[in-house]
């Protein structure tokens, strides 16, 4: 039974354990010498959650680029920013790879956590 405010992510992590990622919050953007916008990020902080690679079948069903690697990250940190107008998504690193947040599913009002969809953008 789901009890609002029970924070299912924290409950699950207390049983199965979690993974720690280095989280980089988007702070703004500047222009480089060529006049192109470049995103800037805060220094990384450790965030614990559940990191889960997305199956290729799901990626294809969602109409995403099947040549890229996607992952879900479930965390009690609820202020994660996804891609939006005039901003890039936050980023995190896990297992030597860097991921950019594409979307979030906010459950903070009901349960105190967020689901994050991210794409692998390369090695750290």
C-alpha cells in the first residue's frame, strides 16, 4: 500500500541499497569566444539514489535515439532540473560516464522523491 509522504525511494534504498552519483547543478550559461552559449555547473555534490539503465526496447518504444544510452535515476533530491528553454539539464556522473538530465517525474508533493531520465553524454 502506498502511503503519501512515506518516501518509497528512501524505503527501497534502506532495503536494497543505492548508488552514489556526483551531481552537477546547472547554474547558468555564458558565451565562449565564438559567441556560442556554454552551460555552467556548480561544483559536484554526492547524491544517493537508485541508478537503472533503461532497456533498449523501452528506448525504442519512447521514440528516442536507439544509438544512445539512457538511464533512470530515482532520488529524494527533488530540485533536479531537466532541459528547458534557455537552459540545459543538470548533469551527473556514474561509473565513469556523464549523464545529462532530459526529464523528471516529480513525486515530491505525494511522496518526497523524483524520477530522473538522463542520457549518456560521454566519459567523465
